[in-house]
C-alpha cells in the first residue's frame, strides 16, 4: 500500500478527466461521465445533447454523420489512388 490512503483510490485517480475550459482558462479536470469526454457539469449529464439522427438544428448538413462519412470515403479513395499512381 502506497501513500496514506486507507482506501483504494487508484481507479478514481486514473479515470478520464473533463477537458472543458474553465473561467480561469484551465481544464476542468473533474471526473468525466462514463463513456463521455465531459463531466456532469459540462454537458456530460444523462439526457444531455440531441439524440442521434435528430435534425432540429440542421442548417446545411455539412457536419452530419452522413456528410462526414462521405468525406472520409472520398479522402481514403483519393489517398489510395495517389498510392497506386506513385507505384506506377
Ligand atoms: Zn467539467
């Protein structure tokens, strides 16, 4: 046993931390909600955020999952084409 803690606090110390910017400009560092990147005060709370596929705030669709997937596909395709051309 290391330190003066009588309890096992290693999982708490090693858990992912919230990276939200505080008013001081430093990261929040509170423990992040399981499966999320933010703590419960910074948008990680259960039921927070829009459900998948909801289009209530859709303006142009440039950042929808579909559009991102399409751009990823085009990027990979042009990368592979470049590799093939380089091989020739
Ligand atoms: Zn936070």
